[in-house]
C-alpha cells in the first residue's frame, strides 16, 4: 500500500472507529421496497447505518430483521429510536427524531429512555444525549456526528459565504421541477459551486466524514469523466434541477437541520409510528458484529440481504475478506435469497470474479447471481439521494 493510501485509510478508520458517522440513512428505501419484494416469511440482514431504513423495512412486516453493524455507535442510535418508539407518544418522538431536538432531553433520557438500552448504548448516550439539546452552533441532532458536522459547515457556507439561504428554502418548497431548475440555475449553482467548494469536496478528509473511503473514490474516478468532484456536482444538479424535491427528506434534513411533517421518513409519520409501536418494531434485533461473524453464529437462514455500499470499502485492499463475506452469505442464504447493494462507481467488477465453495467445488460468485439489471436501472434513475453511481439487485441461485 502506498503512503498516501495508508494515510487516507488511517484517517478514514479514525473517523469510523471513534465516532457516530451517520445520523440518518443515505439510501432511498422507496427503491429498496420495490427491489426486495418483502413477504411475511422473509428474514432480512441489513447493515444498520442510522437505523431509518431498518424501521422502514419493518413496516413491510417481514418475519425478522437483523440489523448488523461493526460500529456500536450506529447500533446505539437504532436502540435509542426503538426505545423512543416504545416509550414516547408521537409528538415527543417527532420532536426528538423529526426536529432533532427534545426539551429537557437529559432528564427524559435518564428517566425514560436509558432503562431500555443495552449497557453499550447507555455508555454512548450518557456522553452524547446533548446532541438533542437544541443548543449552540449545532442546534439539531442532524448537525452532529461526522456527516452532520459536515452538513453544519455546508449550512454555514450557504448562510455566510454564498448568502443563498432564501434560495435554498425556495427550492425546497418549489411546486414543480421546472421551478426548481430555474432557482438552481439562476440563484444557487454559481453561488455555491465556487473554487474552494470544488477543492474541498475532492479531499479525502472531507469524503471520509460522510463515509467515503479512498477505495470508493477510485470506483467513481475509474469511469466518471471529471472525477469525484464532477460526479458530486452532477449528482447535486440532478437532485435539485431534475428530480422532484417535494418528498426528498434526505436533502431537506441536512439543509435545514430537521424533517418536515410532509417530508420525512415513513417511521416519522403518525400512522406508521403507531404500527411500529404496536409490535412491528419488536421484529428487529441488533448485532454489533461483522457480517461474517454474525452469519457464522446465526443458526437460521436469511432470505434478503441489504449490503449498502460497504463492498466498495473492501474492494481495494480486502479482497480476501470480501470473498469470506460472500461465502458466509451463500452458506446462510435461503434458496430464494435476494441481495441488494450500491456502489459509488458506475459499475462493479470486483464481485463476480470472487471464488467461493459450493457443494465442494470452487465457483465464481457471478455464476451464482441472476441480476435484475433493468429493474435496478429504472429504480436508480429515481433515487432521491442520487449520490451513488450504481445500484444492484441480484438473486442467488444455489442448488
């Protein structure tokens, strides 16, 4: 490994091993629900991230969801949400996780939420429940964590440098894509995309705050003309000038610090909150572990796997670990298993050549996968987040 790669990897690992990175999920579950085709007999394995999409999938009423993440802070966030679902009424829950702030959060946490948490989650929130206090420069939970910190700096730039807050609020409330496009091109694009911003978004240190390691950057730059900076700029333009923003809660929360009742994840809507509270949330179990370790300990079979984009992280330096992961998936999958993943790159070439053992014979992973490429492409074009280069839906064919 070159020195530059080592330094970048060390910086990325420092961020991810010591901090809450994701305070909200950055994958569109509307696409996933179509792709997964969940039924009452399905058991899911999902990388936890911020837990939003775990709750979203639970609303489809599968039998069981296993939320797995190596970062205990991410699991602590999902635990806190589950505790809130159990103990809060809807207005209090929306104040905390919709507005990102809760009155008397320290007292409420200590008296109501803390007893519902595991010791590891208690230890984390004992130190960090102030994230919900609503005070100071980062006045919302959604401006905490590493991704939230970057979002707060972006808002600082919008307010004090670009001086584009009015245009941001106008585009979020625009009624049509044509109106969005006019605001973006006339008021936002040139005000925001100055030389300093283009320089900053191309730094590994900046990208690591939102969970993009150098290996994932390579996936983008291999096929995208203009590299990662042009890719990000084009993604932003697609979100604000080509796709409807009316229900794009992903970008709203980072540009305002909160969700709106009409623009928020499903678990933050009154009827869906009630369903989770009535028992659906109890179908979720949380595991701090690697995927391989969890699968090798798990006694049952998994029918749906949601792998996010983490294989990009392993693709450059951890091919052996990636092969072990696919071996564990294959060993513990049901005959009708389906796998979803995303990539920062426009295409993924590191999955199919991996070799695994099936019935005592070495087999390429690609020979076991049936890709639903057309469906994936159609869904990917509608992605409200729109920061991934590609989306994959594949069935496992195991005799």
